[in-house]
């Protein structure tokens, strides 16, 4: 049985690895995220590191939601990404966005950094650069635990 887990080898884990990405990587920023991309000469498959501070959301549940959406988007897009280490730093603007907007912001940033092929080239024919990125379909459960409410109950 195959699992959809985010494997350990797909993560930037140690402080030294983060320091290397921050020191030698290329930085691309948007209002929502900052992407640090490091492509070493012996580039291994893409790996992800995340930084979501309390300045982004003082509540752990909010920070964890942002990280969960970023991990899932990266996992789904991983086969389309260029080799290298990716560290995504969330900005406070990420707090107010829903899951779909977070996904769109990350995909746009990856495309701008040149790590993900663009959706299209502006013409009417399909892009020769390859398949379009696949968006994750799962969304975070609602605050009521996913229970349906009847119209009579507020």
C-alpha cells in the first residue's frame, strides 16, 4: 500500500541545512511568502523547509494550518519541481488567506523563482514546457469539525 506521507528525505531538517539555504540560496519574495531556493551542484530531489513564526499567527492552530497547506502543495507538486532545497518563510499576510489562496500564492512564487513550469506561455496552444501543476484538492476541515448544519440551526 502506498502512502501519501511527506517523507523524511523530502524535508530540510537540520539547522546547518537551513543555514546553507539562507546563505547560498536565491531569494524570491511575495506579499505572502519568501522563498529561499538553493540548488547545489549535486542537487538531490526537491526538499522543503518551513518557517512560520508567531508574528504570522499567534495561535498554533493557525500556524499549523499554513504549514499543512504548504506541505501538501509541495508534496503534490514535488515531481514537477526543479531539484534543490526550498525554504518557505511565511509573512503575516498569510494569516488572512484561505487554503486555496495560500496554494495559489505558493505556486505563483515557485513559478516566479523558475522552479515550476509556467501554466502557459500566453498563446492559444498548450504549453510545450510540460504538464500544468496539479492543485491539491483536500481542504482544511471547518471549525465545526466538518459536521453539516441544518438551516434552522445558526
